[in-house]
């Protein structure tokens, strides 16, 4: 691993980094590498505990693991940086079920996928790094290419996946429903997960948008999601967070009008720095949508809707960008415009949503489920980053050994934007190839730093 890192570091400051990196093809592949894992033997460790009390630091371990065999259509990537997503938090607390169930199911598919069914799970669904090797049949990528990986793993052997790969029966989220994820020194990905690394970003910045940026793109912009258009009023929950921070940027880029919902003055200020003008601090304004565990407060729904209209000049949201889930979903359905769309992914506050169906059916609203993104959507979302239209939202980074602490902060919602993890990269700020472009966007790239 040290030889690989030295070869990658030789590209720093080089006038021809591509030539330096091409030499990786001649280096041997290590027999093992360090990865962040959960262990099958630990899956019952949090039994009887409330979700909020389960501690990712106790379940996530950095350990040496064997380098798996590279299969057809796959690439082995030296991972310079990764990032924390909620799926890693869920994996680490074994909710809604241990991910070893996913690995067992995948392992039954073929002789090749049996590699994934192991008593440890190398986690992580984001990565930025350099291709080391490609398997048979890969023609688009080669050793030395600087890449980011999106997290859609798909077999594409069924006809259902060829209109929208997210509908493939064998669609999985890499590093969550598959093994050999991105929180590690090496990662195995399918070649159709790879995309060019934005040249003006550092490794940790380039790694951070992948999952959430692509998810926000499909959810908000794509015709598979809300199909946002210019002038749409878009209510965005958690608008300064890992997912919402990208939704806010996309709404502004697309000529929509974001109404940003946050939970602190600091988060409100981040939204304003991104260019949003309409911000609701739900904590400061005391919005509580549940009277108790069983009963929602419809008076609060109405007060929330009135507050949105105050900000928009009397308009209700055309689109509600939903991801908190149980805590907010009833309010989301209520406040959406007649004929509007509630587009939902994830459910960080709970999967069992409750809402009053009268406000859906009688007002002709739509609920659209959205899950990650297909390759085309992920590519377009990455292109926006590469063009400097959308910027990373990294607030802080941790070393690979501190991944448990990073996941703990995300679990406790003690973070802003995205939390990055340096895998092979020894420091922040490495990997920038287009310094001139970076200088034009420096303040936007760094606006979440230190929060």
C-alpha cells in the first residue's frame, strides 16, 4: 500500500500527473488492505436499546482484510477519500436489519458474488481515488485514471433494468448491500460506477457529493423524481445537511425558489451563504408536529403552511423534498400545493410515515418514491460538480481510524453538510489538478468548512 500511495503522491505538483499515475499499472496489488468493517458476531450488541442510544463507534472497526479477486466488468480502486452517509450509520447500528442479510442474498446469486458473503462487511458508499486494475471486459477505464464512484451496483441481466437501471431486480447500493465498500484503502466497484474526478477538487471534496448529490438530482431534477422546473417553490427539509445542501444548490441553479427548513441559526446562515433567501429555523420558531408518540398536531401543520406562505407571498410548495420521514411527513403532505408533489427518499426519523389522506386525495397531490440514481443521473450530477455549478459541502474530515467518531456525529446530527474520511490521503487538500478553476470557486467550496 505504501508503494501505491507514494506513486499517487508523486502526481502532486507534477505538470503531468497522468504520466505519474500511469505507473500504478506496474505495481503489485497488495494481498490485503485496511477497511472499516462491521462484524457478524456483533449484530445483537444493541438489542433492547433505543435507536438514538446505539453508538456506531462500538460497531465500526478498522481491520486488515484480504483483497478480493477482481471479476469481469469490475475495477479495483485505491481509495484516497470517502464520506459518511446515513446508510453507514444504519449499518453500524444494525437497523432496520443487519446488512449481512443483504450480503447473504447477494452471495447466492452466482459464484462470483459469493465473494461478498463474509463474516465482515467493508462499508462505505462514496469514494474518490485512482484505478489500479480493471477486470476483463472493461474498456472505458484504465490504471491511473482519477475517479469517483457512485453507489449503484447493478447486474443488468434482466430486461426491467434497461429502461431505468434503478428498476433492475438486482439493483443494490454498493457498500451497503454489497461488500468491499469505499471506507477502506482499496475498493471493488463495477466499471459502470466510475466517473471522472472533478479536477479542481481535493480527494475528500470529490468523494463527498457522490451518494447525496446523485440522490438529490434524481429526487428533484430528474423526470423520475419531481421534474423540477423554473419558478417552482421547493420546500427542502434539512436544507444545510448532506442531502439538503445539494437540493438547495440544485433548486437555485434550476431557477426554482427554495424554502429551506433548518434547525439552528448556524444552519440558516449556511443556506443564505448558498444563495437561499427563504429560511425557516424550525427550532427557533418552535415547530413540533407531534403532540406525543401517537398523535400528530394538525394545528402545527397549519401554522407551518402559513409560515411558508408568508415567505413566498402566498404560494404553497410545488415540490416538497422529503427525507426526515416519520417526524415531518404528515406536515409535508399537508403543506404541498394542490396538485403538488411530495418526493421522498430515506426516513432518518423513522420509516413508518403517517399522514391524513384527505389532503392527498382530495387535493390531487402525488407522493413519489425516489432511491439513489441511475448511472446517467449520477453522471449528470457529477458533471454539475465538475463544471463548478454545484459545490461540495464538506464541513470536516476524519482519518480512516476515526470513522466510528465520524459516523457517531452524523447519527447524532451534530454535523453540517458532509463529513469526509481520508482513507489513503495523508492530509486534506491533496489531489487538486486545476488550480485556476479552483481559485474561481474557492469560497463556495469552503463555505461548509469548520461548521
